């Protein structure tokens, strides 16, 4: 009798669970794969994100995810940008930013077409029409750079100038900046370096546009100084000391050591900057940074950051696991952080020796 009761109870539980599971299946929440979404967007492929946002209307979606889906589709799904990107950035450079916005969007959605000549022509025509000193502008990158900087400065703003981030011409414009001096130590030498902290950005470029503001350049180096997007960092954090000062300081030093390596966004410069980070991070920050590089590495990309991330993980994977790309972060966590620090420093040193042997080296990690 007890057996029958137990069997009956099990049957009831089975049917109850079946009913719950059926209800659960009907009410499953949609989970957006933000890692994949941002990886594609940062690689200049927001068009490939759109299929990831196609959802089953019978399933629930969180308010945050629905807003992201709506905003992203408004920006990239339709014939025209229906988002509030320009509306939220009202300034004296509205019309110039619109030219860049249209170029970025066209480049993302029609990657088979090269639009460099189009953006050069449109920016040149804009400057000649709206900035009298630009009447002598000629249709080349250097000339556009000079007059675009002068135009933006005449409006009271700062800018990086006319140049590319990855494969696309970019536009970064901010209103205010303050400078200070940090002492960097590289190759046994202490060097005072001026750092400009920038605030009140009108635009942080195509990566900000592609990721709906989630990612953007947090800083960069020139041969004269470092530039930091202040809102991107807690200045007392390890992230600032390592991913900004360490990384950009490496660039600052490398501009002198290897002057022919291809400028801002160079895969080789980024490779060295990323290895510097992994050589310096403590345990807490190290594995998070490794995960970011794993997620965003792409050897076939046109973006130097993605190529560099891939090559860093490739070379460390060969060092520790004897394979070409270890994606499992749990395997990385099984390696003591100090060993990874040391390996990154060794690989960076080996890279330095290799570059030293090549006169006027322009690129190395991807020929």
C-alpha cells in the first residue's frame, strides 16, 4: 500500500513537474548574447548583430534587453538611422558629425564597399563651404587633417584630427581638457610624460556609435603626450595604472623605439600594449583581461585591436597549452597569475628582439 502511495506521489510529482516545465518553456526569458554582440560591433560588424536580436514574440524579454534591441535596430536595421544619436549630441559640429555618422553606417552595412574616397570628398566639400581658410584645401589626408583641426579649434573644441581607427576614418571631439605629468618607467629609465585628461565629449568615434556607447577609445598616445578619456577610469584603480598608464606608456616608448610601426591602431603596437597589461595585472584583473582578449580576438579582422588580442592569446596558448587558441578561461585560471605575468613579459621581450633585427619595421605579427 505504501508502494502504491509512493508511486502515486511520484506520478503526481512527475505531472506537476511536467506542467511546471511546460509553463517554464512557455515563459522562458530571452537572453541576449552581449559578449558576441559587442565583439561583432567592435570589429565593425554591427550588421551581423541584427540576426542575434531576432526574438520569439511568445517569450519574455527583460526591459533592459528590449530597450537595447529597439535602440540597436533603430540605428542599424532600417534604410536610415532612426536613433537619437545626433539629437543627443547637439553642438556646433552637428553637420560635420552627420557626415561621419553616415559614413560609419554605410561602411558597417556595406562592408564590401570601400568608402574612404567618399568621406574624404564629403569632409573636404564641407570644410571648403563652411570654413573660409579651407579654400586652399587639397584632396588628401594631410590637407584634410590640417583644416579639419583648424575648423574644430575655431569652434572652441579639441580633436584628434583626420585619421583612422582600425579601417575607418574616425572623429573624436571634446570640449575641455587638463594636463598633468606622470613619471613612467620603461627599460630602466624614468621619463616624465604629460597626460591630458579629456572631458565633455561630443563624439568618441565609430566604436561608440557601433556599440551604442558601451565601448569607445579610453585613451591614446602620441609622440608628445598621453591622452585619457577621464570618465573611462577610476584614477586610483589598477585598471587605470595598467590598462591606461601601462598600455599607453608602452605605445609612448615604442613610438621612439620603432618609429615605422604603423601608427595608432597598429596591430603590432597593440600587441605590445596588451602584453604589457598582462605582465602587470594582479590576479583579480588578469583573468578578466584575458577573457576580454579571448572574446574579441580575430586574426582576420581589419581592426588592429582585434588582431592583436588574437595574437596575444595565440602566443600565450602556445606557451602554456601547446595549442593555437585556448578559449576556456577555467584552464587559464588554473595557471598561477604570476606565471602568466612572467610569460607575457618574456614574449614581449622576444618580440622586442625580433623587431630590433628588422630595419624600418612596419609590421611583424601579421604579414
